[in-house]
C-alpha cells in the first residue's frame, strides 16, 4: 500500500505496527519522540535493566564458547530493546531541558 495509507492505518491502530516491523527487519528500533508519561528515574532504571539483559544474554550464549544463530538473534533483540529504552529516557530528560 501507499505510504499515506499505511500512515492512516497506523494512526487508526494507535501504533506504528508495520513501521516497527520494517525497522526491526533492518536492525532498527523505534522510540516515541514524545515519551509516554512516567517517571524519569524509572526510565533511567529501565535502561540499566535492558543493559543487564544484553549482557546476560551474551553471557549465556558464550557459556559454551560459541554463539548460535538463535542466540545471536536474542542478543540482537535485547540490543534493540536497550536502544529503545535509552532513546525514551533521553527524550524524557531532554524534555525537561527546554
């Protein structure tokens, strides 16, 4: 479908479903420019949690000395989640700087 049709459908759905899928297929993660309401401290803590999940997945993968395709995919997803969390936290903090 045309881009404007996709945009209209995603707006109606309330979520950029197709856009998120396309971004993930290219190794990107989407994050809202205007973050959802919430505590800045919680957003920063979420970055720490996501970061530890990346290292935990990597540690489990390296336990046998090799990373399988499945483990690589999991680490990749954990990194995308970390990027999204960090982007959201940065947006929250940046909003307070205006």
